[in-house]
């Protein structure tokens, strides 16, 4: 398989949660009348956002992936006049534009749009040459086209692309669900997935052999590369003593993840022009879904995740004892068995609790199951707008497109309630800070130096005025954890910032203290964590 290469001193674009638009789509907008006059005309060039800057060195202000718009105000007068007789210390036009374009490329800029008004009547020839030399597309922006109109067009195209992606994913979910209900569900799901992605879909068994496949035939090299990639997510063979072990006659041990590294639930790679992706099915049964496509489109990951959920249900429950073990665990819990006695039926070792909320509309059962498959666990709970997933600790969760996640520290069954609280708090902080995934930090704390009984007594006494008022205590906890930010606390709690202000003022009045005092904040934080 081919290694991915990163150009030195070039920033990788910070990709926003919206599909990018191609440069060709922007050039096709007749209302803008943009014209490319330099740089490569690659149809694969995409724009993630538009940004206007008149800085001579825009590098510090770029995130990567931008269409940078400039009217050339930053260009020195000596360079504008053509540099025929530059003064002492004035840069030559070629040197100035070479440095300017090289910094845009180093910052990860996608293209440069140069406005013909009000400073320049034409695009400087030295700038055209520099863009050709550095491989940066250069667009001529006519006088009648404002930079605001260009930026608005970029966002309009992004919105159209997002809508098309959502429509495509929804239609694919419906067709995959219908395929799963056919008499031959596994081949039908694979055929539908291959059709939707325009490539090859393969189901691998626990021993690594191809059980079923559908779609266009892949070259031998691509097939071998996909089989090799599938071994990356296949869990190691279980020992006979493992309560969830499932004998597989004639199968050899599955390749394990390298020592010290968590087992990934999915992986991607390339082989030539082919895009490869693999997904582990279920909770460690060894089945793997592999997909090879000629290109990777927005929404492909979500569609493949839905197919992985369906295939996990079609293979895992009927091909192993895992479904019976989970059913037995549920019955024992309902009959009053402690969690620590039931947990071995689900698998040995510690677990992580993950809380997740989608970036868009409220999740449904299909979306929740797809998230569980992406995280490598079928133990999923859909609780209104939050999805909770119980994940084996050796499968470290990764950020998922379209979701915000909070993950607890590893915990045994006795500590699962505390881990659930950790995950909820981590999710609240992740949403407030707009972080795709946030893990609960485990580190020695000052509170550990105080005997637990004394700490709890002190916490109860200090917080007694807030007893029975959970909303006030929760708001105070979030507000302190977010360093007194009204806006971020409002986002974390899903309320208006004025509501946060009113609740904090009420807390200060009930507690009879000054919440602007850092010593008071520290003591309250200590009490809230121990109370």
C-alpha cells in the first residue's frame, strides 16, 4: 500500500464540517465572471472557505484551504510601478511576488483571487509568473464583482453540496435497509453498497478470507491491499477462556494491533488511484467490511458505516454467541444482578463510556447504530438527543464526522456510573469549545490529598444553600469548568446566556459569596467535584 506524503512546511487545511467546493464550480458561476489566468487547472482542486487579506505576508492568518482574495493594496509602490528604477532596499517585482505566493502556498492556501479595482487595472505579470512557478491557481476578479459576492458564492455552493450529500446519504440508508430485508440480505447489502459508492464491497470472515463481494472487479493489487488493510481492524483471536470466545474451525489467529496501540474500528488507505476503507463489524467477532472506490466522496463514510451496522446485525448475532451473551447480560441486570457480575458476559477488561451528539438534527436508531459500529461496539443507547456507547477500552474512540463526542476514562463495571458522568461532562465541554472529541483527563488532583469523608462533609456543608436546586448546581459547575464564560456555558447547557447570568447571580446570593474571587471559585470547584 502506498504511503501518504505531506509537503514540508505546508499547512494541512483545517477542514470545516461542510463539504468543500471545487474551484471549477466557482469558475462556472456566470454572475461572478471569474477567470483563471495562472496555475494548474486541476478539476480536483477544492476550496474550504474564502478569506480577504491585504497583508504582505498572509501566512499567520490562514488556516489552509482558502481562496485568498486581495486587491493588491499591500504591494509597494516601487513594485506597482514595474520596478524599473527601484529605490535602495525596494524589492524587485519578481522577488516580492515570489515571496508572497510562496507564503500562501506554505500556509496551505488553495487559490488566489486578484481584484482589478480599485488599485490595479491589470494583474501584475510578475504575480502571474509567480503563481505559475509555485502551482497556485490565480483568478482574475473583474471590477464589477465584489469580494463579498465571491465569498457568498462559496458558501452557497457549500450549502448546495451539503444538501446533496444529506439527500444522497438518506437515499442510501433507505436502500440499504431495504436490501437487508431481502431473502439474501448479506449479498444484497453488499450489492447496494457497491452501487451507491461506485466501487467494490467485500465481506471478510474472521480468518481473513473473502466471504462475499459485489460491484466492479478490482485489480489484483487493489484486492491484496484491501485484504491487508482489513487485518488492521480485525481483533486478535480470543483465548478459549474468554467468555465471549467463539471457535472458528480451520481459521488461524487474526493479526493483532501492535503492542501498546488500541484496536481501530476503521481504517483508510490508498493504492494507486483507488481509495480503500475497512470497518470492523460488531464487538470483536472478526468480520470486516472492505470498500474500494475510484474516489472518496463526501458521505461515503456515513453510507459505509450504515452498511457496517446492518452487516454486523446480519453476521454477528447469528454467527456467534455474542448476541446470546448480551441477551443473558440484560436479563440478569433486569433481575437484579450487580453490573460487576454481568460484565464478564460482555467481555473482559475495562470499558469506556462515550457520549455523542450529532452536529445537525437529532439522531435516530440507524444513526446511533452507525455510530456504535464506527466506534467498534454494538452496546448503544439512544437517549433523546444523546447517544451513549459502551466501548471496550482497547478500542480507543476517534473523532467521527458529523458528531461531537465526550469520552470517559477507562473504568471497571463498578465505576460505570462515574464514567457515564465523566463522558457527559466531557461532551458538554467539547460542545462548548467546538472540539470534535474530548476525553476526560485523569491526573493526580489536590482533592486526593484530603480524606474522602472530610472532603464530602465539607462539600455538603458549603453547597447546602443549593440543595434541591439541581439546575443551579449544574450551571455553577459548567460555568466554573469553562472559566466563567457566559457564552460557552450557555452552549454547554443549551440555554440562553441571560439564563446563565441569572442562575450564577442566584448562586452567589444563596451562597453569600463573591464568585469573582479566585479563592472562592477554587473552593466551590473542589466542593462540586466532591459533592
